[in-house]
C-alpha cells in the first residue's frame, strides 16, 4: 500500500502500519524475524521518523511486534490483538436524541470558571466561556427531555442565535460557521439530583434523580472549543451501545 499525502487519505502512520501489517500477515515479515530499522523504513517509504514511530507503536499495541532495547524490533505474532470498539460515523451518534426533539434557547451569558466549574469542564480556573442555557423538548408534546448548558469559546458565541433554527448539533454549526474541526470528543457520565432551576425547566420535582452527560469537543491542537453539560431526569434517559471486535478505523469514530 503506498503512503500518500492525499488530504482525504488515512493518516500516513496508519497507511504505513497497515502496509507493515500486511507484510506480517503474508509472511514477508516472518514471526521471529527482525524488522528493518527506523531509518530504513523512513527511506523505503519516504515518510518522517515520527510517522515510522507512530506506526510501530500501533503494531506493538496490537501485539504484532516487540521492541527490544539494543536488539531492534522483532515480529512477535501474525495475529493482532483485537479490542472491543463502538464504530460511529459522527459524534452525533454518541448521543442520539429523538429526531422530533429540538433545543430551545433560554439564556446566554459570559462566564469565568470558578474552581468547581473548572473541575467539571476540565479547564483552568478563570477560563472565559460563553454559557448557553437551553432545554430540549419533544416537538409534538413539548415534553422536556433535558436541560443543557453549552459552553463555547467567546469567539463562537454567535452560535446561540442559531439554536432552535437549525437541526444541526451545536458542534456542527461551529465547524461549518467558524471552520473548526473536531479531533476528539471526551465523554463523562455521572449521577446527580435535579436542582430547583433545572427542575422548573424540565417540569420535575427538585431532588429528582438525574444523569448528567458531559461532552467535551476538542479541535485543532486538542483545544476545547465546546463543552455541553446535559442533565436528564432519570425516567427520560436511556442509553445503549453495541461493541464489535475489531481494530480502530479512521472511516468513523470509535469508543474504546
């Protein structure tokens, strides 16, 4: 497999890793055989040393090779260790709300993170964000599903005007409007109890059991540009996932 620079191709380290994997599976690189050194691979495939090292890291994680100090890299197995992953073609699949539900803007304000908020958002104390408060409701019945606080970088505060007018997720609006690009998404779940403000917004009694879902969207350079904190009354939340055996694929998003 050639290692290309095509912007639509897989990352170069992945291309090289898959080429080397095929060499190992086919026996061109036999179990017990010493692999070419890093500099040899750099010259052979016309890639950077960083690309070679990342490719070898992947092969080692899959149990295909073993790297020995002073001895080089040796083929350990022609069968990769497989992990359980959840394949997603979009971050939207990570948490799918009913198609007939919509976010409704309630409030927006600039905030500077306190110590407790910084812990929740996993950002430095004193960071500046724009908080967008919204409630998600079913279109037909108006039943509130959850309350969501969406924290965006101040330069992206304009997305608040599009909430309720667009069916696209906020992160996607930011990507399209500001030429941002998601590199990864971090997700946390935790149990809680609804406070008075959220209880009034979602029409439940204060103290009702709830589940809080925090999603942190990281863009170029792993910079957090959006963090959503959604609180769901326990009887209005259901989550399921299917795990399949396989290697991570750049054709979609994976959990694992």
